[in-house]
C-alpha cells in the first residue's frame, strides 16, 4: 500500500506483481466500491459538511494525539486535501498551495519529524455549534488548536512556529500567558508592532549588506522581540522567549522549524497518495482516501521507530541490571560467534595473463538481492558454516543496512540469521552450498 502507484487505483491491491506488491484478497471486492459508507444515513444530520466521514475523522484525531509524545517545538500551518469536484461543499481556493483547490485543514505538526498531532477543519465545516467560535482570524485557530493539544499535559514552555498570516502581537501575548513561545514572520501593519523597526524600502539597496538586521525589545514584555533582516527584500520577525537575541539565530530557527506542515503534505501527496490516483463521483470518498493517506504516512514513522527500538540494548540504559546469562547460553553463543572464522579462499585463476583470486557469490547478497539491490561476489568464506569443499562465502564489507544498522554480510549471517538457522520466511529462499570449481584458467566468453 505504501508504493506510489500512479497508473490506476486498482493496483494498490493487485494480486499480481505488475509494479505493485500483492496485498491480500481485497481486489475481489473491487466492485463493491459503490457501497463504501462510513455512517448510517438515517440519524438526523447536524450542521456538519463532513457528516459522512465524521467517525473516520474522530478516530484518526484520537489516534494521532495518543500515538506520539508531544515535542517541545510545533509548526502550525494550513494543509490541503485535494478536491476539484464541485460537489465538495468544503472546497476552497488556496493559491499558495501546489494543488490549489481542496479542503483546508489547520495542522499542528512536529517541527523535527513532521508528524501531524492534530488536524482541524475550518470552523465553517465544524460539526458543532454549541459554543461560539471565532472564525474570522487565523490567530483564533492557533489558540484553539494549541489549547486542545496541551490539555491535561505536563506544564512547561513550548515553542510554536507560525507564518505571517497568523502572527500578531496580541497572539504572542496570549500564547505567552499559556506558556507557549511564538516565533514567526509578521505583516508590518499588525496592531502593536514596533513602527521604528519597520523597513519602508521594498528592496535592499547596494549600501546595505545582505544579512544586516535591526531589532527592538518591548519594554512592558521583555521577552518579546521585533526585528527585520535584509535578504533581497526586508523580512520582519516577531519572537517571544529568548533572553539573548541574535537575529540570525532567530531567522535560522524559523527556517529550521517552520516547514513541518509542508513536509507532511509532500510525503502524503507525492510518496503515498492514494487520493490523487483515482477520481470518485462521491466527494466524501475522495476525502476519505485523503485521510487514509495521512494514516499511512504516520504508519511509516511507527515502522521506523519500531526498527530503532529493536536495536536498543540493555547497555544503553543507565542503572539497569543486566541479567547474567546461563552457562548453556554462554556456550551456545560462544560456539556461534567466537568459534567462527572468516577466511580468504586460496583459489587462483589466470585471466588475460594476470593471476587473480577467484570470486564467488555471497550467500547473504543472494538472499537480499532484488530489482534495486545488487548481489556481490567475494573471496571470503566462513570456515565453520562450510561443509567440506562446499564453502559459505560471505562479504567482509558493510554494503547493506539491515534492521536500520549498517552491517557486513558476515554479521547479518551470524547475528540476524543465526548462522542460517533463522532466515526470515519473507525472503522465500533457501541456501545451497556448492563445491568450488576446478582450479585453472577461466574459459573465454
């Protein structure tokens, strides 16, 4: 399902290997796509434009919130679920996005990993009208979503990075009262922004060096800093939190932590997108595929974390008592690792008048090779894993990454495959040890 298929929608659950990985028997029910529903149509429909997808949205919302530890730095921006059909009543026009028509989402992502902690629809699409919601400003969306994320969470200051469409002096003061620092660009016509720091010139003159800056600190709120920095044009910033201000540091922090939502959209729309490969007549089915893309994108991060977790050893942790292995375990491990020796095979061949060592295919490379992974040859073999003249050749160089760790084929064979006794069934192959050919000259080809 994670393969980016662009030809046709049905290949995402194809049963044959035509550029896709077979994924079960779901393809037998392709004709039942017309009966794809997510909610009962009988209950009264509240004023919710996405009432057909509400159970899916609520489930994903709770899973996204509980599936990841909250970071110290957030990135707040708007995302988009592409939708060009006019039947979609949530469709908006966003000229700054690669796909300009779609459903607008307010997204709060991890600035380091681009993990989406919360996605919220525009208030006009919301399913509840029990309390008044300020839908006129982007600042209200920032406060509303940050309150939900940090509800019942440990106290402590966090940083949220926003762009100039949301930032304002009033928002910075309100977030500071909520123990949230803010960093972002700002429009110069915002109320309360220092007019002395505003640069009126549209482009940088030759007399001013690129990278020049000026800043001012608020007297009533010493944590609040305003600055402008010269690129080709002047860029104005507003930040709270730093006790020592170096404007290049502020600018580098903004460039470093701001793009998480855009990275999330790139991963979802360019690498894993099911939504963009097919057009549905029902608009809510297309939106469902967009939410499914978000779930698949998050699953890729969980897979990466799981692989990293498997590499942790007890020696990594502090004050952990490492259990002493039994004598049988020590003996078995010593026989498996310490007793094996990696030897270079003394077999020579004459090629074009030059004498060289004969190379043979590596057993681990033969198991792990594929369309994109090459198989290598080597002159080294494991003496203990060999049987008389049938040698077990294994590469001595770290050419592959197995279990998120760079290892040699010799290490993979003994540590992960248990000297050939625990080869994963997913590889679908078996090892054959063949006797070496006769020593002599290589036949011309």
